[in-house]
C-alpha cells in the first residue's frame, strides 16, 4: 500500500530564466505547496502560468533601517558650518522622536512593498528603535520588533530581524546622547528581548532571527562577547569603519583601527556581516576578505551620507564576498545599488568593468551573482538561487520594455542594472506567492493610504 501524500505543485514558464546552472530558454520552475522549488528545467509540458518575460532570483537586501524611509527629502538642506554624516544623524534623532509603534508599522509596510517592487525579496532589518519617545521601555519588550514583523508579513517579504544592541554614546563607554535614548539596552534587557522574539517567531517560515551590534562606539568589548555568546544561531551584523571620525576615535580609544580591532577581538566568520567598512588599510581589507564574513555595502546611502568608497577591487581579488542593502532607504532599487557600486569604482580607479570577475565576463552578472551569494549568507535564509530546495523567491523583467529589446543571457542583467532599474520589474514572487502583479502589489492601495495618513500627521506635528 502506498502511504505517501501527494504534494500539490505549480509550474511557471518564462521566456528566459537565470538558474543555478546558467540561463535557460525557455525556463520552467516547479514550486511545491510550501513555496519551495521542486525542479528547474528548460523542458516541460503544460505550465500553470506562462510569462513572456525574463525570470531572475530575487535579491536579498542585507541592510535596512525601515523608519528612515519616512525621512526622504528632509535632510538635503545645507546648514551653517560642516555638513556631514554627524549633522545628518542629528536630524535623524529629532525625527525618530516623533514615531509611535503604529507609525513604524505603516512606514515599514510601505518600504517593504517598495522593496518588493524594486527587486528585493528578502530584507535584513537592522532594528534599533526599541523604546518609547522618552526612552521608557514598553510593557512588551518586543513592541517595536513586532511592528516590523507585522509590516513584513503584510507585504509578504521575507525578513531577517536583527535586534540591535546599543549601550553607549561613544568609544570607551561614553554616556549616550539624548537622541539615543530609544535605542538603549543593558545585557539583561537585551537578553529578555531576544528570548521574547525567539518564543514568538522562531518557527515561522520566512522569518529569521539574528542579532546586530550597532557599532564599536555603541557597545563595550564585554557586551560584544556576551551578546555573541547568547546568540548561538543566526547572523551577526555590525556597522564598522563607516566614517573617518569613527576610525580616528577608535584609534584614540584602542590603538587600533575598527576592522583591525574587531578581527583581533572576536572570532569573525561566516555568520558575520560587516557593514560599510569604508575606510580600511590594505592589511585590514585582506584580513577581512579571508575571514569569510560578508561585506555589507550600501552604495546609495554611502553616497548620500558622503561616507566614501569601499575598496572593492582589492577585496574581490582576495576572494572577499559582499552583498548590498538600501540602509537609509533614500533609494529602494536593487539595480541602482549594483550600478552605483560599479560606477563608484570606475570613478575612483578611472577604469571600466571593475566588478567583472575575469576576461570576457559581464559586470552585471558578476555583481548580481556576487550580491545574491553574499546576501543569502548574510540573511541566513534559503534564498538567492533558482534551484531545487531553495525558496521560490524571484522577479520577472518585462521583455517588451525597450531597454530589453533583443537582449538575452547576461546582456539582460547588464541592461537592467546599468540602464533600466525597477521600472523593468513586472512581477515578484516570494515563497511562491505572487505578491507583485503587473507592477502593483496585491495590498498596495491599503498600504499606501495608511502611509500617506501617517506621513501627513508626522509632518504637521510640531
């Protein structure tokens, strides 16, 4: 007697499909009822749905601060004296003082919907807005985290939530600033938050939990050690070496540069993602590449804040691995992050195709595949490939768009990244769910209406 249970599957057909093994034309993807890929092939019979377009894996977004999406356009006015990351930070502190939990959920849902429409199918949310406006702790320690998760679940994007440990206002355990009061935890409080999140979400598909250490200036060495010991599983992310002032302060405090200090102090490996790492020496870059950790690069934000440029060529030459994120979310376009990553290198090195790995290799392909690989590792999820056993997260590019006319294979990627962008994306699937259909999210109207109401109220508040 056969006691096996039949699993319902769906099959989609595409004009071309970028699989683990390369381009297929046509391409068929077979998805099971749980949203995972059963098979990929270039031959098939009937399909449940046929797309006259090009199918790509969805890109993981490895670094986001969701609430900052509501700040777009509010920090582009020059002030007296110096205008830099630190003056931007002051504006950010003032803005977040207005936000209630409901605001954070509405902003998060709008952002995550935009991420899906821009080619991201999963996001690592570096979440440090934990407490009430006056710094008081909510009765539910995971109140703000719950709101981020609710926003992700409403939109359907996969989420790696990284609750952030933030204890101090500067290197050497300096007292925090007033604007940082909503971020702060001691180790007991942080452990309580982690336990609450594990109890509520550890077994939910599409939700992964890790931790983040805000930066070396915001946590002590002892806090780093204890947090890492508590987090036995999941990703570990940290801002590091983003600004030259940070490097100078770290040297004054420890005698070492930030990346140098972290690699000496902690067993940094494949669970780690070092965000920005903009200002490194050659020896730091080489040691970082060899550690197995991911470089989390956010070119549009790094440009917007005036951070500088990551030493990509040396890092890649040492077999370093990277992914991309939207960080402050001034831009939410997967192609734009990859484009600016390459263009920044071209400007500083005065050469073309810096990110291409090998002679005759497409720059777009190298950057896209690299970001898929690094993003998959940084988020700790079964994503970033169209292959059996991976989650069915993918996007469809419009074959009829003029930018893609006559394109095939890797020229599709090059045209999308260097000329097209989010406007070429027509459909997006996460875990087999058809979330973006012909350019619109299935919950777009209600999400946008709530966001508009939230922003109108915030902008009118004194």
